[in-house]
């Protein structure tokens, strides 16, 4: 058995547009990609890939799923071989030996620890936020600091900013009193233990930044010290845990995802406050590397959402030169890179506050430049007339140009660099070709097989469609609601997902569709950790579940803003009336269940008549009357349609 951590690593690496793009010619169409379906013959493209949702869907033949599903379908592989196929594509080491019982037990232990750490972080996020808003010290120190930086209340709430009291063990005692495990609290980095065995808070007298995972849940924290103290570090960060790996995360990505997809590019900054300030100014397609050098995993994460990056630099020349290697890594990954330099002494946070939202956005648009030009001018100024330094400069720039994937762009950069550095074009071309040949020789080539033709069986599809409409559309509708609104509030319950799970359990509704049953079970598990996570459902270990979720996600649509802005036509969005939808859908599901109980009860009545069991017959008639009354009430409710 392959460890869950390895499965997660492979799925995180497998961008659906990259995996599918190896087999299908895809063209940009809004936020999605469109191509001819590889699973059936068609002349008009109906095969859609959604990078944001991580799914594909053919509206011609109906096939849908995630990256692993695609390889399973196309290469005719089972789940584990498909994972191995993708691992080889992304050069991810595959465990060659069968996992032992001991290793499997260790894997399960890690998964339990990960889930427990998530629960602890949920608690800590709420604790720090409450300190900031309700505690006298937190308001006086923490809240005033954020307000001085210009952060509005809604921004503070959005990013879950908080405050850690300047107290030796206030959080420690609060967490232990709430029943959280001491060992896991230490592993989380939220509390520490002295050599004498005394427990104390890791964060004291610091403003707190919550680091969220792609699912929006708190996975780590960073605490900033406000007092000038050479003995205390400016920032204290969460350690590496089963839940948090710093090199795999980008601060603010959860909040930036939709804006990145809409804009088609992302701004890359360094610090937490840079991200928050830009968001507040309306520039939401921004993430931070959190003060560390870019890693391959972070770049891979960016590529899941866009191929276009603009790196925002402050005026620190030394810092810029130190980060050039990271930008070369972006180029090597096939990303299109631009850079922008702020005036001396300014960073994105400070400059945004001075210029205001409109001035800042205008400055961004006017001052972006291609990285190669930027690097050439930066290093040329540093090299001066020194021939040795100039030779090193040419080598540096050539290495960057060789990483640009587009041949036409490379040609343009060669011409510009030749003129700027007064070097023969042919010399640059020769060196770049040498680098490209070396790179190609190191890469393994794979032959892509041609798919077998798969004619459609229309009679079977129509029968399946009728069966779905007749048998389980109510159950599938509940899954649609879970995906779209599971995290939203519902009066008297934790959220919508909690309401749906509770109602189904309370009414003892039997779920007939096994895939729906698995989704509800997974959602119930996730509720214990916080909110339901759609990504886990899309990448469910059961390939049929992931296909099922992909089909539902593929049916979602976005309303064009032109209806309102250009034509003055207001159309209700799904989220505007989700409470009505959920109420109606739950009534339909209850009605279906009631009709099923009526049918079963009638069979029991017939059996009682045949056996002259009058006592049983009398009981069945009472049940029948009760069920008819229940059916009548449900049918009378608004939005309940009887089929």
C-alpha cells in the first residue's frame, strides 16, 4: 500500500492542465481551457479543463474527473498504476517496496496527528483573534498596531489577525483546560517546555499572522514582536509539522486564488503585511514567499493557478541580487516573469499606503518590465567597464534567456541583450543552444500512444440519464449544496454541512447512491476538523467519488458581470438564495424517503393480509396514515416538486 503522504504529494504536483495537455491541444477560453475530447470523435471542442477546480469534463461524452482519473481512462490503468505514471512524469520518487504493517500503522498515526494538529490550530486562531478584539492588552497593543498600518476591521477579520498576550503561560493553561493534548501542543509550536519541565507560551506579546492552507484552514502562525529587543527575534514562526511544511506554502494564496484566475497572473511579494495591504487596496492576486527563498514546491504551487508572475521588489539592491536565482527557477519552470522595482526605501506595504489604491494600481501597471531586461540593466550597472565582470554578466543573462520556454521570446531577448551589452548575436545564440542541448539530453522522452476509438452507446446513456432522474437526483442535489454552500452559516447549526448531515441522521434517511453515501461520510469526518474541504473530495482515493464530484463542479457556471454593469439586469446568484435552495432540496429528499417508506409499508400490509395477521395489518394501516400525512405536509411546502 502506498502511504497517504505520497499520494498527497503526487496529487498536489499533478496540475490537471499539464497532465491533460500532454494528450490534448488546449486553448484558453476565459478561466478554463478547451479542446477536442480524446475519448470520442468530435469536430467541435466540448472538452473543458478547469485549472482552478482541478477537473476536466467533456460535455459530449460525459467523462469527467481529476488528473488521476484522466490517466486511468486514457492509459487504461487502475488507481495505483495511474499514480505511479504521474509520479514518473513529475520525477517524484515512488516507494518500490510494499509498505509493511509497521509502516502502515505509522502512516495512520501521522494522519491522526495531522487531524489533531488542525483542531488545535483552529482553537489557537480563535484564541488569538479574541485577544485582539476583546482583551484590554490586545486592543491597546495589537489592534492599535494593525490600525496604525491602516488595516480596516474587515481586513483584520478576513486574514484572521490576532494577538498573543504578554503572559508566561496564558495560552498554555487555556488550551490544557480545554482538553488539548500537551504533547501535540508542543509539536504544534504553540507552547514550549523548559529544561526544568515547565510549560510556557511560544508567542508572548506579539501580533499574530495566521497562515492558511489552500483549504482556508489555519496550518501555522507567525508572531511579530513589537518592542525593540535585540535578544528576541522579530518573528517567531511555527515549526515544521505533519500539517505545515514551509517550503510548500505561499502566504495569502487561499485568498488570492480567484483573483489570480481572473487576472491571469500573480504578484509575488516578500512579507505578510505586503499581501494584506495590497488586498485592502483591491489588488488581490498577490502572494508572499514569507521571507524565504523560493522553492520548487512553491513554484509548482504557483503553476497550478497561472503561468504569469510579476515579482515586486523594494529598493534594496542587495536583496534583489540575492533573489535572482529564485527568478531563474521561475523561468526554468516555464513561467513568464516580469519584475517591478519600488523607489528606494519603499516596500509594497509602505508605498501602497502612501499612493492609495488608485495610485498604487497605476504604478504597478506602468512600471512592470520583463525580467531579462531588468536583470541585464541591473548587472550591467554593477559590472561597469570591468571585462571579467562583464563576461560573468553575459554568462548570467544567457543562462536566464535559455530558461525562457518560448523560442520567439528568446529571439527577442537575444537581440535586446546583444544591443545592450554590445555582444554579437551569434555568440549569444551559440551559447544558448549549447545550454538547451544539454538540458534536452538530460530529459527522458516518452511516446504518447494514440487512444483507441470509443463509439458512444447512446441508448445506454439515455437509460442512465432516466435512471438518475428517477432514482437519486435528490441525493445528488444534496451533494451540490454541500460543495457550494457547506461552509456557509445556517441558524442553529455549525454550518450548512452540519445541518444537512444532522437532518439526514435525525430522519434516518437511507442514502441509496453509494457515491453520495461516501461523500456524506467524508463530510462528516471533515466537520469534526472544522469546515468541509472540496479539494479532498475532488482528490478522493476512490476514483469514482472524484469523478462524481468533478461532474457536479463542471456543471457550475459564472454569471457575467455584463448583465448587471452593461445591461442593468440583476440576476440572483446561487449564494444569494442558498437557504431557500437547501430547504427545498431537503424537503425533496425527505419526500423521496417518505414515498419509499410508503411503498415498503404497503408491501408489509399485503403480506399481513395474505397471512391473516390482523394485528400487523392494523399497525401497518396506522403507519400508512402517518406517512400519508407526512407526505402531504412535505408536498405542500414551497419549492417541493413531485415527480
